[in-house]
C-alpha cells in the first residue's frame, strides 16, 4: 500500500527530481537508504569473518587470496 505525503524540499532538489522518470521510486529508494531500510551490511558493523566471506564471493579475487580465505574460513 502506498500513501501520498507532502514535503518541502529545496528548489534545486525539486528540479533534479523532476528530471527522473519515476519520482516516487527515486524518493522511496533515497528514504530507504537514509533510514537504513536496505538492510545492507555496513562495513564497520561486519565481523572479520563476514568480510572474508564477502571477499571470497567476489569473482575478481586472486587465486592465492581465495585459497588463503578458504583455509581460514573452513577452520
């Protein structure tokens, strides 16, 4: 369900927003990001183990680094 809201924003933002194809979706994404609704982990809040697993999942990782991370993560 969606609800209409009226807010006051600076004119330069309004002009930039007017150029967007789907203004409501643009505002929704921006607010979710601002309010941390995206549930994306923040690096500062991630454990070292989580960071190593994220690196391991990348395709551009060096084979030596991949082997080392696998060794550490499988302990």
